[in-house]
C-alpha cells in the first residue's frame, strides 16, 4: 500500500490556515487522488435530487464538485481555509453559477445543507477537534440531512492524515446520527483498498447535540470519571471528551441544565464546565 501523507509534522506545528496554505503553495498534496474518489462517485450517481443543497468542507482540489456539476447538480458550496487553493478554485469554477466557493473556517460556517460530503477532511483535522466536528456537522444539516463519504480505517505513522477505526467512529457518532452505512468501501482506489470506510450518517432530529468547554482534568482516568458521571444523568445518550480534555460532546434527549452538569462535577473544585457563548441553534 502506498503511504498516504502530506508532510511530516510535529506536535508543535499548528494545522491552521498558514500550514495548509503552505502545502498548496509547495504543491505538497500527497493525499490528492487527482480524480473523484470511486466510492463517492458511485454514491453521487445514485442521488436523484439535483437541487439539493450540498456542502464539501475542506474541499481541496474538489474533484467531487466537478463531478457534481457534470451530473447537473445546481446548489453546491465548497469551503477551504487555504487562500492559495481558494483562489485557484475561484478561477477554475468562474463560469459556474451552481457553485459557491467560501474561504473560511469550517467551524465558523453558517448554513443548512441536505448533504455534506466527507472526503479527507475529517482525517486532516487534529484529533482534538473530532467532537467539535460532530457537533458542527449536526448543526449544519437540514432535518434528516446526510453526512456521506469516506473515513480512513487505518493508522498513520506520519500525520496528517490522522486515522481511526470503525469502533472509534461508532462511539463518536452514535446517537447524534443514524448509521445508514458504515462499511469497508468496496471500490476504493488500489492504494486505499480495505483502508476506507464508506459512511452515510443521517442526522438524528430527536436529540440535542451540544458541545461544552471543560477545564480541570489532565488524564484519561479523570476523563472516564467525568464522562461516567454525565452518563448517570437521565436522558443522556452519549458523552465523549476530546483528546486534550478541553471539550465535551453530549447527546441528550432534551437540554440538560448547565447547573445540573456543574453539580455532577462539583466533587472536584478544579472541574469547570461551560457552554460556549456562540453556539448557534
């Protein structure tokens, strides 16, 4: 198997706008297939509603958008954080009114979409943003909207990309989404054979999905204690904390009062939980 990578990084290098823009300026895009990924192409071929609102975050060179345009889709939004790339895309798609190109941070993006296509965006994010990714995806999707695409089912020695496996993804996404599909992709390109999971997750409209800031713990043992405390609350369906213990994703049947959450962690005065001021509903 060919090694999927963009470059060697250390923990001290932030994966921000400057980082990704430098990759495109240097044409250091080892993750780029040069074509629409076959599993996503097959999925697009089955879509019937050409007017559905589609978002492609962390879009890269966006062969998926090209293919959508070829198939007659008329409401496509693509977003990336790298100015060099976005300028290239604006020139590439300058004659198409069916596509909107956004330079910006996905987590600050507003809108509602029937379908969000996942293609090497999740794996490009630092693992400590995975809870925030799930919260934001749930927020951006319309009622019964779909998150579909590919997740890596492997580890990487050099990151990004950051890998994972099916069990981890099930724990992360459960209850916030209904799993229509979460299986090994049958038609990946040879270099990714058996290393991709095709997903189609449907937004669960019957739950509340909230992200909270958290302070006060620094180890996995304490994290497990805190999450288990929250699981004891009636109506809590899923809880997960990010890898640097700074955010908690919570899926609940109804909104849990912040006062109640604070009571659950009051056994340790160092533990502080707050809801971000700007959580769009």
